């Protein structure tokens, strides 16, 4: 019988550079398939498609800042889910946690209005947003710790509740039957993140960069980070050395929720200045991929979130110029993710030609 | 009695890497008989049966069914030769009914006609005297009912040769008796039954012949009616092997840990520790002997603060303060805070004692990471400790930043034992510390245990090799089904005595020292 079979690579025999060669090869191959798909759909030559993509992402200063803001926001949510994932607590609810944070920020802007100086207003908003995110995250954690409920389903369901709460909020406070909330405090800019040197998104980017460093240090060098790693690797070991597993789960989910709430705040205060059901725009789910692809390393996550945002923005430009609809960028992103995830298989396994069986 | 061999194994050998699980095993089972396969833990019984049922494939040797040589490459092949195995750990879908589980995976037309299948199941159950409701869901069933489903599953598929892997390990005595009466009827119906066990009384009760394995080798087959429990024990444990382990006399032994009346139930409500009492003294090695799953794990975990107890007390005599502390139902942290220096090398090294994906340094920190007042980890001392252990215990590792799961079993154990000893314990517990280790690593571990003893540490050693237990320990506590069946002086006892105590099922614990 001729054919192929799959053999697990031994962990020692795969040096890190082979793994990276496989990953880079996969991205190139994915880009090739993307080009092929685009050429078939648009009839344009692939070089043109790629230059359009690069243009779409970096073309103008405005586009570059939009790319940076996109990376920062995706990275922020990814950093938020990472400690939970490292603990093997599958927090699929970042979308809802961030949305609740955003809602809290928007509510502050609407109801406290213009009675506070901007710096105090921002402080109040940060605190309420982070608290809202934390509350949304700690509920499933408490249930998990107390009754061992399934956190994946629980956090997922919490997303829909959050979306419905925001819908209700919009219904009640939508301006003049438009079905959406207009930009809040449009004239006074109270509760808006200040721009630095005319760059509206610079503060967002700086905050997220600082957060990245913080998360890296927290996971790698702090006692909390160590406990998270032990609980994630083996709950039995955690119990054996006397770690209170429940406490760690709850504490880590609070941190995860706080950061999700912060992401919601940054989106509302730093970019949208309003709230809608779509404020988080699926970042809560994309963040799961960013975190996994980077193997939960915050520094590597800068790279993975760049990759995803770049393809999103770039293919957005292609679809605009070639008259395709917005789903085109989802197709392209999907192809790239497929190849990146697929490459992990070839890092862990190798394909061997069957030898003739001897007895 | 005309003997037609239903199944015959010739010179079966199976190795896993350097470990020989079966070596030249020959076996014959006839139609209409119950054959017991007897042997200690790790003697290769289950491996052998897995080869008959198609889970493993032998390296060498032949299998004959009804006199014809066959090749069993998969469980499907085994079914085709009418061989059915009932595993120790049931393989059932919890949310399905008995009938659904039984027809699961079958390709015949009956699989969509559950009523018809249920009727057929009922007929099989009635024929052999099983009690089973075909429409009951598995999650509603007791352990014994689940086992019944497993047995009927193989009968439904037309099995003529049934292999039962330790079927009575999970049963109460009443359920065992019921199972045996069913087996007797199946035997009368011409089925061949192979039963893996290490309970001698059951072997004597149910089987016609007994084949004995020891350390992977085939020792012999005897007729049950011509043998006795003590003769079988001797076949099972073998002649005394001379081990050159130095054993010093305990120096000034004091009562360190007084365990009294421990009772513990597992999640299913089965008693896993039944009124266990003993005293561990300083400066001695106290062995714990028993068939696997007799309560050794629960006992050590209870002392280490990982297992809740129904009743009993664990009194620790603090050698420094001379105070007494009851450790029962305290957490490991609370125990440490009381100043009890307790080290524990658990059976599951990478799943409990260490974290496989962490490197040596981070594993050294497991016990001590909380030290220091800052929120950050202090890695320099653990690093020194890792380097020291690598040097002193000759751990073969590329570096101290290698994840421990990449080390070989012996080196993993050195890291774990090294860390636990570094905590300067007053009580040192080790569960199966030499399992899977080569002879040199094993001796290194024995020496470390002896050093601890000479330092005045109270060492509790759970072992499986009786030769080692007898040569290394000062006293041995024997457990059987969660009960202490005896505490013997290791210098005066014999393997046969310990072996008999290990397999003693009924009757009261003798207790007391000899």
C-alpha cells in the first residue's frame, strides 16, 4: 500500500527557526492564494492587487493612523483575554465585556454631560468602564468557581445579553428616531480623549503599548502570572502546592474584564464618541485568534494583530477600488488565518512517505 | 473432558521502547472454561490481553483461534474472531441508553430498530441471568450495571471468547457474587472466559485453570483444584531477589505522625480508606504495600492536605516545639503555616508534582514562589537550587531552562525528589518513586531515602516491588481495599506473608505490630 502517513515531530528535533520558516512559508502561500482569488474575481494582475493592499494600509497618513488605531484596539482586547486563556479559562466573552465598558463610557458622557472638567470626566469614565467590564467578566468566573459551569458557553451568552442591553439603551436614547445615538458632546468634546500634536489616535496607541509591556511583565515575572501558568498547565499541581484555584480564576477574570472594559472605553472615548451594537466590531472574537497565534506572548501579539489588521484594511481598499462588497476583506482574512493556523499542523507533525512494510 | 483450545498464544513478545512488557508468553484457553491470568501490577497481564483484542500488535509470536493461525490487527479483527474484551475503564457514552450503547458502531440492519435490538438484549440478559433495563441511560446506572452493559455489548456482537480486565475491582462483594454466577452460566454455554485479576480468593472461586505472569514473563499454568493460595502467591511474587540496599537501624525513633481511624469515600461513595491507623516514626522508612488502588494514593493525599476525610485524625508531633497538630482536612498552605515540614513526591510526577511545560528553575519555585514581599518572582535562588540538583543528582538535561517534560522519566524524578528533599522535611512521603526508572536511578532514589532516614526524617514509602519494600523499609503497612490488613517488621517478614496480606479481602484487620 503506497501513500503517506503523518508522524508527530519530536519537540526537541524542531528548532525554532524551522517553525518560523514554516510559518513564514504559510503566510506567503496564503498571500499567493489571496492574490489568485483576487485576480479571478477582479481580473487585475496580482502585483496591482498587492500594491493596492499596501496602499490601503499605509497609503496616506490618515490610513496609517487608522491602521495603527485598528492594531491598538485589537491588541488591547487580545491582551485582555490572554491571562484568562493562559489559565485555560476560555473567555469567549471579550466582545460583551468590552461593549459593557463602552456603554459605561457613553453613559457617563451622556448623563454627567458637560458638568465636569475633561480630565476628571475621563477619569470617571475609565473607572466606570473598567468596572463594567470586570463585572461582566467576573459573573461567569464566580459560577465556574462555585458550580463548575462551562465558561465557554457562559461567556458567549453574556455577549448577547450585553448586545441587547446596548440595543435597549439605543432605543431609549436614540436621537430623533434615527435608530442610533449621534456623536456625543460633539461641540464641547467633553469625555473625548485629547489628541496629542494633532494626532487623535496617538494617546490610544501609547496606552496600549504600555499595556502590552505591563501584560508581558505580569505574565512572566509576577507571582500572579506564575500562578496563572500553573493553574493553566495542571490544576492538580496547583492544588498540590496549595494554590487556591478558585481565587486565581476569579482574580484573573477580573483583570481580563478590567482590560476589556478599558478597550471599550478607548473605542468610545478615543475613536467613535458614541455607542452602537457594533462598537467592538467583532474584535472580541478576533482577539482570540491574535492571542492564540502568538502563543499568549504579548510582544508577539503586536505582530499577529498587525497581520490581521493589515489584511483587513488592505483588502478593504481592494474591494473599494474593484467594486467588490465588504465581504471581500473577510474572505481574504479568512484565507490568511486558514494558512497560519494550518501551518501549526506542519510544525507539530511531518508527512512521511510510507515505506514498504517489512515483517 | 475433551479439550479443544479456543485460543492459543505462542511465544508472544511485546516491547515498549526498552521495556519488555511480555516475553515469550504462551497461553491456552479452552472452550467452556474460565482461565485466570494472575500477576502483580506491571506483570504484563493487560498488555497481553490488549494484543488478543487488537489494541496492540505483538512484536513476535503467533495467535491461534480454533487451531488456525490468525492475525489480529485491530479491534474489528478481534470481533470477527469472536473475541470481546471488557475493559477495566468502561467505554460507554453517558447520555445514551444501554441499547444505544450496545448497538453503537454496528453495521447490521438492527441498528435503526432499537426495539428489536432491545428485545435481543433482553434475550441475552435472560439467557445468562443478567439484570438490565435496556432503556436506562448510562448516567443513571451503578458501576455494576455499566459493567453488565459492557459484557452484553460483546455478547451482542457474538463473542465466544470474553476477556474481563479486573472485573471485580469496582464491585461490591454481592455484585461480585452475581457476576460470578453469570460467568458460570456463560461457561456452561460453551464460552471461553479469560479473567485478569490479582485477587487470589476469586481466582480460587471462579477459575478452572490459572496462568501466572511475573514481570512480563510466563511462569506457568496450574489447575485451580490442584493448587492453593500460597502456592499461587509464590508463583506470582517469585523467589526472593537479593537487593543490595544498605539498611541501618533507626536512630532514636520518635512518633512523628500518628494516623488514627481514617475513613474516606470517593466521589461514587465507595470507601477507599476504611479505618486506617498507623504511626510513622522519625528515622525510619515506613513502607506501604498493596495492590494498586487499595487506598495508597488517598492515604498520602489525605496527609498532604489534598483529600477530604470522613473521619479520623492525623496528629503531627512537631520535633521543635513539641506541640501536636491535627492535619486532618487542612490545606497544604495551612499545613505549611503550622510549621509542619512535609514533603510529598506524588505518583503523578508531571501531572501533580511538576509542571511539564515549565523549565527546571520554574519547577523549583513551585513550593517557594510566594517568598519575598514584592509582587514579583525571585528566580535567583530557585536557579541556584536547580543547578545544585542537576549537579548533585547527576540530572541529564541540556540546561536548567529545558522544560522538564523533555527529560527522561528518571531525570524527571530526580528533579522532583531533589526539590522535595531541599525543603528539609521532617516527614517525607513518596508514592512509587522508582516506577519506570532504570536500575541506577532506582538505587539513587533508595540512597536518597536512606539519607533522609539517617537524618531523622520520617519516610513513608509507597512501593509496588515487594523485594524492594522488604529490603529497604523498617516496617511495612499492608493495605487491602482501603483497610490495613497488617503492619509487619520488614526485617522478619517474607514476600509470601506480605503478598497474602495484600490479597486478603474479607475478615478483620489484624493490626498491631509483630
